[in-house]
């Protein structure tokens, strides 16, 4: 199953729990927890993780480190600060709000780290109705991990992102093999849409109406567009990981639609962007 509506992937205490084994693949994972009065403790095991507040704040306690995360009111209020937690680590989370833990099965134990929100690069991509914002908080070349890659994408209502459709499922020059998770939130209890379809790697056919808390898994195939319905801004957290020694987000556009990129040359970026902090 590639589309998991809110609640389908829940397992106490997680409102979302995607492990590599549950997804039927090898590397990528994601957990989301709604923190309340009681702390949540767990072991990272074979997975490196990030602690990323989606709404609210929390404190991350490790055996030798404590990282207070200021967080943010919502995903539409700019990037958040975050913490990196290595494999084989005991973690306790305390606070109030919703927290995501993107993860990847890894072999190197890198040091725990904290990154302030002001250090997260914000990128505006596309133009016209394909304008979107990317918070590159854990992109290759921005933040060091063993296998994990994660970014946030924000799409104004009525726009398309993850467009033109693209894939990363075949080891070619300029294309990385990656397992990808989309976790969605939609402003004002709205809806969006996500398309995933077949490539030479195999058959897949998903067109899902998504709302807050929903997940789409992309084991292979072309994915996109991600469609924000008019009136409802769309957010998704992308979690990616794969077998290569060097982290990469390299992709291959669907050749039928690759021409669309050149159409942006004479269009302006949507003036509703950016969301939140930009400096």
C-alpha cells in the first residue's frame, strides 16, 4: 500500500510509525508523535534520526546531551530548529506539540547535533503555478548524515509542486536510488492530491486525496505532481534514503514533461512565497 490515511500507520505512542520493515524496503523511516504531559522514551537502534518540531516545542534528552527545541507554531511559520540523534542512542522527548522524527537505517554513528532555525536554508523553486518553497534542513551538502536526507516543501493553494514528475529508482549517472516518504499537512483542514505512477522499475498507480497526517510511500516510480487545492496551502515532509555511499537527491524527470522547466524562465515566482522566516 502506498497511501496511508491518518491513523493507518499509528502505533502507540506514535501517530505515524513507518519503519523500513513496515514499508517493505530497506532504509527510510518516519515517526510522528503528539507530545502531551508524559515524556516519550525510545532507542534509535539501527536508525539515525532527526527530531523536528512540526507544531510546538520540545526538549530532546540524550545520555550526554540535552537539546531544547524552540519549534514553531505550525509548519507554515518558517523552518524549525532541530536535533540529530545517532544510531544506538536512548532518547527522551518532553514538551507540547507535534514532532516528526525522520529516520534512516545507518551504519555510522555520527555525533549528536543541534541546528538553529536561522541556519536552515530556504529555497524558492519553480515559477508561476509551479512555485513552491523548500526548507533544505537536511539536504546533502547542508547537513551531514550517514544515509538520511529530509526536506520540507510548502506549496501555496492552487499550485503544483514535485513537478514535473520525476523518479529516483534506477542507478544511472545523474539519478540516485532512493526510498521516499511524503508526510502531509494541509492548512485550514483542507485537502491536496498526490500522484505516483509506473516507471521501468515496476508498476505503481496512486492518486490520493491527502489531508493532515496522511502519508504516501514511494518505493519506485514517477512521483508528482503534489497538488494544493485552491484555498488550501500544502506542506509535506520528504524523507529519503538509499544504498549509495554518498547522499544525493539526484532524479530523472519524466521525459514527456521535462520541457515544463523551461517554461518557468519568463514567469515570476508566486508572491505568496515565502512562508515564514527567510533570512
